[in-house]
């Protein structure tokens, strides 16, 4: 039996070099990208659906290889409403007196929110705030008959790209405020809003609005996020939380960081980053450098980048080899008075081809531990065996003009 040889797993990490600072958030990349649409959930409608087009999002994510070119920023659109138009009645508790302050200080509303159960496979991110989420990747909303977190979670589970939800009480006008009805009576609406991005206290910034003399306010706002790691075919995923990878050079002193992209016009979806990784590999293979081999993406990290708590998009960083969670030390950076932060971070490594390099200590290991394995092949001779096949009879027929003679020959074959 030959000696078995097993190289230490992730040996390349043991001799990693110093950190590479260019992995910090690319401020110019974030600044030049299109502004994400931070939606103000409409007051009045009972539901709104948003369809996530994965195919279109993937085409957008893979359209341009690194480096990413700047795209013109886009603005928001406003929706016109008819004066004094009746609005749907909500199903939440009526608050008395009918004022904004009474709504905000209602112990009934806050008690309901505080006692709400945490749905299975979800984590509660905040509770009982007076503001709703203004997150990344708006997925629509619906109104509920009761403050039911499990029902809201079930609806999120049925929506492609939904990562979290925000449920809250909203003080809405019974009719659309206008000059002839500036401060109508209120109705309490229970909203369940779906998000394809990070739902966190930092981006719960929608504290209401004035509609003529009517004050729309929010109470009992709870936020929840899924706790499961999204699956990507061919990759192993890991949740990193609010930190991304800051990798050193590899054991040979080479930079494993390839570059980054940002997606701002769709929902957060790690599959977009893996598609960009594969597309980048195709491009690099077709356009190799003059010296050396093209860099091939084998590992990626993706997260929601925010500036002063405002989501800016899905960041995607690519690497030539995997790095474990001990290197997740990039919590963001400051740019003057602006704070760039990381949230909802995941890393993914290629299962079939991780991209680990051969390191100097691997060579030393082979020399010290592999000699028995290698020298066992000296003077090696392949085994032989002899098989005697059964006798075979061949018949040879010779034809002349007038006589046919037949000769029978018996031959024994030996197979080695």
C-alpha cells in the first residue's frame, strides 16, 4: 500500500502577507453609481406589488467587466393625488384623542409591537420605533387585518428576493388632505413592507410626513431579517454580518483582490455577484495579460453599503482565493464627515475549484513528509499476469481452377 499524502488545508493562509488597503470601499465607485430608489411607501393604497426580474438584474450585473464605468444618477418620481379623495380605512386600533402626539405615545400600540412573536428563520432587528424602513431593494407592501408578524414573514417568504420586512402602525388621513379638508380624521393602518436588502434601525428613517395640516406618523415599528444564507449553485456561503473581507497578499506575496462592482437598480441578491464573478472570468480569460496568467475569481464577498445610514447599493468584491471569516475586519470607512458602513455581508467560495495557491511551506512539507510517497515509486514494476486463451481453429480455403483444397490449423494464443 502506497503512503498517503495530505497537504494541510488552507496552508496558504498561514504565510499570508500584509493587508491590501485598496480593498476599502471605493468611494468614487459608490458616488458615481446610479442612486438607488429609496421608496416612500404610499399612504392610501392597501397594497403594492414589485416584481423582481432576476434575468434583467443579472444582465445588468454582468454588462461591463472591471473597471466599472460611471452611470448617470437617476431621480425619483412623484405621484399626484386627488383632493379630499376618500382613503381606505385601516384595521388598527383607533387612538383617542385623534392627534399625532397621542398616536406616538399610545401604550396600546407599543405593547402590541413589543409582544409580537419573532417568526421562524428570522431575527428581530429593531422594535417599537417611531419610524419605518427606508431600505434598499423595495419589494412592495400590503396592509394587514392585525399586527401579525408570522403572516408578514410568510408573505415575505413567497416573494423572490425578499430578505426582510418592516411591520408598523401608521396614522393615515381618512381622506386626501387638501385646502377644503386640511386636517381630516385619522385611520390606523397596519403595514407590512417587504425589502430585498438590509432592514436595520440605522435605515429606519421614515418618521412620517405632513399632508397639508394632517401629520402622518408611525408607531410600533418592528424590523425583521432572514437568518438563512442564500444559496448559490457551485459556491459555499457564509454570513459575515456587518463586516466584509480585508484580505492580505497570498503566501507568494501576490494580491488576491481583483476589484469590485456595485449594483443599485435592483434588490440585494448574492447571485448577481456570483454572475459578475463568472462573467469577469470569461472576460479575463479572453483578454489575458502580456505577462503571467489572467486572474480568475474563485471567492467573493457582497454586502449593502450605506453612507450615513442611507443604503447606496449592493457592493460586490472579487478575489482569486478564499479567505475565512477571521479576515472579516472591514466594517467600513470614513470619508470626511461621511461614514460608509457594511451590512448584510456574505462571502462565497467556489466548491469545485477554490483557487488555493501552492505556497513555499507546501514545498517544504512535500520535501519533509512526501519522501516516502515519492521514493516508493523507485524501481517500481507494474504487475503482470499470463492468461492462456482457448484453442482457436482457423480454416484456410485455397481455390484453383479445378480443385479446392482445405487446410485446418490450430493456434494457441498467450495474453500477457
